[in-house]
C-alpha cells in the first residue's frame, strides 16, 4: 500500500519565481526524469516496481503500490517523498534541490502536460517538441545585423552611430554590430584599441604560434601610424600566407581529431610510425585554405572519393587516402590484444571523437542507453556506428599493422623485386661461404679432441638442435668450443687461427645491404579503407548492444543521421550506393554534414575558431552543444558567422580576416572595476582576454627567441626518450634490450629545434614541458585544453636543464646580434621577449642584475649546461653566465608566457 507522510510541500515551491509560467511535464520535468529515472522506469521495457515515468499519465497511474503522484496534492505523492529522502533514484546520489523543487511545484500545479499525450509510446515519440526545439538543432539562420544606432564608443560613451566617424569608431558591420548591441544592453562599451606592438604580438601568436621578430614589429608600427586599418589587413594577410599558419592551426584540429604517434594502449603504447602523414595532410590543407567542407569529406570518406584500385601514382588519390587517417587516430589496442572488447573500444572511441569534433555533441554517451540529456537515442548511436562498421569490419578486423596502405607503385615493386634478386645472390654466396668457414673451423677444433670422439662430436654438431640426443648434448657440453661454433661466433676463432672469416662475411652482408639500399623506399599511410565486398551479405551488420555490451546484440539497425533532425531534413543513409565498390555510407554522411543546411557542423567549426582567437567560444563547451553544454552568449552572432563561413566557400582564412579586423578583436585587454563588476568573466567581450601560451607555443617561442628554431615543415616526428632522471626529453632512445641506458648519444642534426607539432606525440611519453603546461593526453581527443596555474610550472621554468640550455642559446644570440656593449645586448633581449624596447630604468636594473650574477659566477665557477650527454667540466665565462641569468629570467617571465 502506498505510504503517506506529512511533508512540507511548499518548502521547495517557494524557491521558484512567483511569476513563473506554469510548469509542464515536457518542458520542465521530463528532462529530470530522463536523466535519472528512465533507465529503470521505462527504457528498454524496464519498469521496476511496475512504474513507467516516460509520460505524465504513467506516473499518475503509478506501479504495483499505486499512484506515484496525486496531481495537486504533494503530501500524497509518494514519488516526492522518495526523492526527498534520497531513496530514489536508487543507488545514485540525491537529486539536486532545484530538481526536487521543480518536481514538487509541477505536482502542486496539477501535473500538467503541454499537449495531449500519445496512447502508447513508440519510436516516433522518442523526442518531444521541446527536444526538437533545442537551439543547436535548429537550421542555421541568417540573422539581421543590428544597426549601430546604440553602439558605444570607448572614448565618447553612448553615442549615436550617426555621430561616430568611421576612423574614430572603427566599428565594422557584422561582428562588431552584434557585440556592441549586447554591450549596450549591459551598459558596457568597447575598450580602446590595443597599441600596435600588443596587436602584432597577439596576431602573430594567434595565426603562427610564434612571436614577431623585432624587425616585423618595427615595420608594423610604422605602417600602423600611417593607416591603422590597412596595416592590420596587410598584417593579417601576411600571417595567413606564412607556412607556419598551417602548423599553428593544424595543432588545433589535431587536438579535436585526437592525433597521436602511438596507439595509446597498455605499457607498450606501440608507435604509429606513419601517423605523421595525416598530420602533414592537415597542415598542408590549412595552408592552402582547402574549403573546410572538402576537408571534412576527405577525412570521413577519402577512400570512397577515388576509384579502386587506388592509383598510387596519383597525388590526389594519395592525399585523399592520407586524410582518412582521421578515423585511425583513436586509441587502438588491437595490435596487442585481438579480442572483441578491444575492437569495440576502438570503434567506440572513434565515434566519440567524430561526435564531439564534427557534431559538437556527446553522441558517445548513448552507447549504453538513450542519452540522458540530449535527444540522441541508443539506436541513433548504433545507426551512426553502422556508417563506419563496414570500414572497421569486426569480423575481418585489421590490426594497426594490417591497416597500413603501402605507397609502393607497381613499377617500383617490380624494380624492388629485381634488386632483391641481385641481393639474394650475394646472400646465397655468403651462406655458402659461411658453411665453408664453419666446416674449416669445426675440423680444426675436432683435431683437439681424442680421435675416438671426433666422429661422434661431428655428428652431434651436425644434428639439428631439437633432434639431438641426451648423449650428444652432454658430449657437446664437454667441448664448448665446438658447441658454440656458429656464424655469429666465427670472430672468436679468427683470433685463434689468425683468419679473417668474420670480416669477409661482414663485407658480403654490407654488399647485400648496399644493393638493397637502392630499392625504392616503401612508405605507408595510416589510413582508413573500406574493402569492397563481393556479396551484399558480407557487409557487416550493425546491432544495438544491450546496455552497450558488445556480446549482447539486439535489433539490427541501418545507417542514419541523428533522427531528431528528421523534421527538417532526410536522415536515412543508403545501405549501399550501387555506383560504388564500397557501401558509400561514409561519403553519404560526409555529404550530408557539408550540404550547407546541416545545423551543426558550421556552427561547431566557427565556434572553435572564435575560441582560439578569444580564449573562449561563443559556446564555452566546443564539444558539447547539448543540454549539459553552455548556451551561446551571442546566438545570432554564431549563426551569422556560420552563414558567412559557408557563403564564402567554407574558407577558414576568410573567417580569420573577418574576426581579426573587427573592433572586437582589436580591443585592449585592460581590466577595470566597472567591467569586472558587470561582466566578471568577460562573456560579452568589452575587452580582449589575456591568454597564456599553450605548451607547444611556449616551447616554440623559446626556440624562436633563442634563434634556434628549425623552420623545416613536415616529415617524420622528432623522437622522444627517457633521460637518466626519468624525464621525457627529445632524443633517440639508445637503451639496450633490457632497458638499461647505454650512455650513447645520437645527434639529431638540428631536428631537436623543430616546432613542437613535429615532436613525437607518444601518449605514454609526453614531453616534460608539454605535460607541465597542460598539453592534453588524447583519450580519445581534446575539445578544449585546460589551463592550470600550479607550482611545477614555475619550478620547471626556473630549474629545468632544458630552460637553462634555452637561456644559454638566447644569451649567445644577443651577444652575436646585440653589439659589443652590454646595454645594447640587454635592449635586444627585452625586445625579443616583449616585442618592445625596455625603459631606461629597466635597462639599468638589468645591468646591475647581470653584474651581480657575473660576480657570483666569478666566485663560484660553473660549467655550461648540457641537455643530453656528460656534463661539461670547464667553467663557463662568468660574464656570459651573468647574461644567461638575465635571459633565463626574461624567458621565464609573464611577459613571454601571456598574450594580451
């Protein structure tokens, strides 16, 4: 029988606004129950206690103990009693007070619904009108741009646009209009423009990830004084034309794609030796401003965009195949374990990455059950999985090694085969010669044994190891010189018999290797390729997994987009494109995402670009445009940018120009009490945000400032290794097979100074500086980087050997380029770090600091720092070490670490 207790029904209701609109099940209550209760009371036919809470009338009807609620009577509503006491949801934390308040207020108001409920629930009722009305699922609009009538000038207060001259307001239609309109609502105004030195530094870091050179600063400042607007436009164009642009913005996309040079599984964390080809594809695509819709299509379905068999001599075919590395970036343990669970985990991680990077939704959360918050059913998850299943093909799984695509052409393969024949001739001659030498030595050694044992020893030696008798094994052990005789040990007998057998054999091996070196070099692609199936029934089927368990398949599903979009567009995808050798499912999905009418892709991408320019997206959660994500601060601006992006050919470089030439972007970052009071988080952008350099940008800046940056673009990654202290540093691992350090140092010939995007991204071995300064571990990808401020960061900057080496290199540069006088060297050092010359007070303080440090090193002789290898023994020049100390301090300062 239903229990009733005296409750305090108005306690939570009082927390709601007095004038709030009446609550409805669909708008206010269903979302709470879906997140916490559907799992046990309605979903998948599960109705514990006989209670189904998916409809209001089901709740009123109740379960085995009677009605769960009594509309209008909270005291008699058993459901409220249970949630208040924390007895429900069972096994979970108590509902939040605000959710309990909503439930109680809804019951008190009569448990109303927004519309008549269906007689029974079927797939067509999986989502409510409120679900479908979620902002990010609506078609992208072309909002009207606000007028400038109420724009606010930083210097003149609230001023009519008619009274503002273009050269004083600097407001541009579009971004500035939307931002200014919101600022006016909040009683805020734009900040003054940043000074030209600050602006070029900001723009250079944004587009290139590198500080501007002193010469570039001086040139821009001179141009800015003459014409600010045109100088900024020319600066942005120059930066966008730099090959370093693709490296900077490629890093952002590689975060979203989960790029790594290792598989990210187990202790071995096997290397992906050819993943860098995908990294280079991304950089090259961005540098040539490949339309983003094409960029997406190639990554999702490049192999389905080219004829089969692949023409390995076609640059276009190779490029499109390389692009599919996007779908090979997720952690993959099948190189070590081939079980179904490991395969399933790789597929699940890939879908999760696709969901956050392209849809901006946490689709992966629907793997085990309907999404608790967003209108994504479990069936939707598996319909999306069905798009990719033919390429993964769990029944004919290809582990990482087998999924590599060779780039060796037919003609090259024939040439390699011919060369191998010649090398094999040398190998055969060497084997014949080896047998001659072994026979010669064996006979000499047998002469040392008693004559009666010689034949038995000869027979024992010539008997295959696993076929030797116990007597033969014992006999050979008694004669170790015979027992150990092999091709690899002939050098030991050369000393005894004054022969050169080992050297002769090595010459023959070297000759064969030299011949093989003339073969065409075989390279591979870490690509995603769907193999054509001879019969339709060979295409792997996709099933919904019960509670996400891969070994509990239920109903079969076909490929589809998210069904919540069915009201505005076709979501079904073809099972098989009859014109293609493969199923064509991925290409169909790629075309749907990039058709210019999809509500998510363009919004997601322009938000990512905005986030990288301002430090925070218009939607603060770039990978979650759903219920648990942040809502856009400027929804009309987001749609305007998305529409502009698509209208201008999906050009990222055009989008950069629009953003970076706006008054919104050009603002100074200076804070004041009024802005901090009205908008403490600067959501409405009345100033620019101060941002800390990312880990990779910090390292690249140190290399650039010290004059050591190697500008070479592309190629195999720069290796990383553990040093003797257990820290991950750049270097070639020379530990022996037992993992013991050999002390051997292999020179990298300048590769150690390459940009950080080229440093090997081993998931289990992040470079020390990267790990300390919040570089992400790709599990499976990264939508937004965390920014922490912790003591190890300062300790690394002050104390690490790497930083001291950077400081020495910096000091060497300022000595070489700054002239012979210390004050001139100090001025150059400051300008390289800050972008501007120091004040004379700063120069004088720096001189005194260098002199004090020089005196210290005179009294305390200290060798120069060596990053790898044996420490130097000879003390460094005290004057140089004193200057190095200043350079170290400047490189560790906030002036370098933060961008205004």
